[in-house]
């Protein structure tokens, strides 16, 4: 069990000791120890970051919810929910809501004396109307807190609905960075996938159907009050979503580590996430009941999520937005099919960092390693498989160039012709 309270410790399973090039003890003091353990394994040439001249005076922020991770973490839900009030609105999607563990969570809240209302209509890449409907349910039941249970879409809806419960403003007014009117009611988030890391991020992404584009809301007001990360909640996740959510985690980590604004603390999280995905994703996809693999992927997803407040993602995610918004390509698949092409584009300015990623993945060629993993888990797709025609590429590139909050993070500047060329390679 991992409990990240101020005086907490981290207990990792024995299998972690066998990960390549990692010296992991059975108990590590909280987040600082993860950073120290991973930084100690990095090649010392990384002290001269290829995105900056050494360790400069760059200022960065870091924030996260109170976090409990480990097998059985979900059993703490009622205890923490009671501290926030007596009326809970539980947000999820139809697939998760049909699982026995979801009903066990509802029963635990009810047994603790909470009045429970559910909203279980969340869709993948949720459109604005879903968030509005969810917020209205929370208002109607006068919810004191919102509990999100599901993948990134359900958790994102829960975070925004919590704000809208307190502040009735148009969702469109919150798009961008630091545009929210204030914090919402308390939120507790329980992920059922190992991918987005949304349970610990200040970010929510929605589908703007009017513009066929995915758009983000970024604000500390979206940080949850508690994140309960229980790998057992992922045991019933089928192979396909296990694969594409896992590749999303890998993309978070690689884009954070090669980011123009990379910082040492986040480097540590990113490299450990890469290492865990390389070690555990294939096992989780092909042997879904492998509890060690599920634990490793849940930890990887968490670490990838922790990269996003301080550093965030870059060109892969920006280019993926039109694929998801217009053609409804699953987010992890969109990232997976674009990632190798963006890595090759960035290679001239990020060669040292890619070399380190390759070492972590056990390969001298990190792009080849990413492609091999993608093929192994079945996410090696082409854009044309999702109804994208070559004539769409120009308008997709134009739409992607609007996502400057992510493109500005890329280690190499991306121009409109560059975006078109990357799409052509992925087509």
C-alpha cells in the first residue's frame, strides 16, 4: 500500500526489485525517494540537459492530491468521503457501472451513512453536454462531494462537474489555462484504467463537437482532494483498452522527459514510468490477471500523471487532438500511432534524451523499442484505418496548430508543414 500523507512511506512489491537497473528497497520515503532512486540510475551526462544549459534557475510548480495507492486502496473510500459531507454524487461510465466492484463501492458509501446519487452516462472523449448533465445531477441532489470512478473520461467529467456545482459558468469559458472561477466541491477519484493519470492531474479534456476538436481545461482548481489508486480495479479491463491506455502512459512519460521545460524531479517520474511500461504493459495486455503487471501499470500511470502539472505533454498530444475530436480515435491509439513519427522529428534536438529512454527500455534504438511494444500490444495502427483520408490532413494540421499550450513544450518547433508531414507519415 502506498499512502502519500506528509509522514508516509511507500511499500513496493518484491517484483519491483527485479526491474532493470533499479535498486529498490521494500520501503521508500514518499515521493522524494522515488526521485532519488531514479535519478541515481541516470547517466550523469544528463546533468547537461539538451533542452537547457545545465540545471538553470528555472522555476517549476508541483502539486497533487492526497494519494493512497495499493491493493485494497478502494476500501478507504467511505472513510474519506465521510469527511466531506453526507451526500455523494458518483460519476462513471456504463461499462464500469456494470462491474460488481462499482456496486461494492456504492454499498460502502451507503453503509457509512451517505446518501448516494449516481451519474453513469459518461462517454469516451466526453462532449460538453455530458459534463453539463452531470453537473445538473450534482446540483439536484445537493451533492457535498463527487466521486469519480472510471477511466480518464469519467474522472475528467467528475473534476469539471465539481467546479460547475459551485460555479454556474459556461464550460467554454474555462478552456485554456487558469480560467476556472474557483475550486468546486470536494472530489475523490478512483481510476479503473492505467493510462491518463487523471486522478492526480489538474487537467480535463473534453470534445468540442462544434469544432471537431478536443480541448483542455488546466487549473489547480481541478486537483482532486483524494486519489485512491487500486490496481485491482484494473483487473477486469479488456486487452484492447489496457493496451491503448498503457501507450498513453508511455507517451506522457516520453513527452515529459524530452520536454523543452523538463526539470529533474519530473525526469525521475518520467523515466520510472517508461521503465514500468516497458516491463509491465505486455504482461498486463496478454495476461490480464497478472497482479504484478497491473500494479506496475497503475504506478506507471500515476507517475505519468504527476508529470503533467509541472511539464505536461507536447506535439504528440497536440496532433492527436484532431484525431480524437473529429474521427473519434481512442486517445491512446492516436498517441501510439503518432509517437514514433514525432520522436523521429524531434531526434535531431533530443538525441541524448532519447538514448537514455532507449537504455531504460533495454534497447539502443528507443523508436524501434516503442514500435515493437506497440506492435506487441496491438496499437500499431495507421490513420487511414479510422476513416482519415489524405485530403483531411491539411485541415487536421491547421487544427493541431491551435493547440499551442502543448506545442510550445515540444523540444523542436513544429510548423504547419511539419505537422502535415508527420500526419502523412502516420497515414
